[in-house]
């Protein structure tokens, strides 16, 4: 059974807080002070693209982590924005580093947790390599990505909002998706 590494940290190493949609949890180049776990709601790691558009690098939902790379970095590499109100826990960078050095059980369980995340990220990269927008959207549906707005979905799977809507409309016409509400779609 996988041990939750964060349960091994001292109680004062974590700070629970509420977050509202639009809250900035950290900004790119801000001094890194810890990593986060979403309890409820969602947060997105975002960076401005070359054309000024927003690129979603990662979307963390309940149980998901973000800001892990900051444990070994002086500053955050992107912005973290709350995309759905909820709550999160921040784990202090200094306590994580101390536990990595002194507690082998923590170190192994933390490494296992990160290894699982790497596997998920690789699957996401495979999805982004799908050249056809319709096929990429179907893969995103299969992966459970349809829990956000079409705009956020488009950013997450690296399509323009317009291309995403166009492909969704075509998929509905092909009988592979159904529109279930304003801006809401589901696979058939």
C-alpha cells in the first residue's frame, strides 16, 4: 500500500486554506516556498505563450499536486491560478527537504508519488502529439478531461478555443459526442 508522504511531515509543515476562482497562488519568478495539494476545486499552472495566449501546463483537481518542481528550485516557473473554488494545502519547502534528507520512508513514498505523476504527464504528452483535433478531443474525453470549460480544455490539450469548438461540433455531428449543456460535452 502506498504511504501518503505528506502524512509523515510535521503538522506545522502544512497550511490549509480556502481558494476562490481567480486567486493567484503563486506567480512565475516568485521565490519558491512550497508545493500544494488540492483538497477540493482546481488550480492550473499557466504560462504565457509566445503569442500572448495562456498555456495550461497542468491542471490539479482534488488530490492533485502542483508546484513540486519548486522543492528543488529557487523560484516558481509559472503561475498557479485557482480555476474552481475550493481548498488546498501548502507544504513548506524547508520541511519537505528536511524530511527527504532524514526520513527514508518519506523519501521513498515521495519518490513513488512523483513517479506516478511522471507516468501521467507522459500519457498527457502522448495525447498532445495526436495531430487531429477530433482524435485529440476523443482521447481527452477518455482521459477524463471534460470536467472544465471548453476554453480550459482547449488550453489543456493545446488547441485554440475556436479549433476545439469546431472539432466538438463535428464530433457531435459524427455521433461521437453530445452537447449536454452550454459549453458542456460528453462522449457517446
